[in-house]
C-alpha cells in the first residue's frame, strides 16, 4: 500500500512538468487507477465513480 501511495504522489508531482493535455490526462488516469486499487473497488464501483465524475 505504501508503494502505491508513493507512486500516486510522484504522479501528482509530475503533473506540473508535463505540458500537453494528453500527457496530463494519461497521468490522471494512472492516478485514478491507483486510487481504485488502494480502495479495492470492483469494476462496477469504478463504473459508478467514473459516471459520477463526468
């Protein structure tokens, strides 16, 4: 779990250095995937979260 959190924090920091919207979207997707893993969300729960955040 600690490793996932460290990775997530590093990704947040890297958002500042990436310039293009595509790069930032890719990083944000990686962060979301880590959060889902940390909380142990099922595919159904992930779908609910993603639908709610559109």
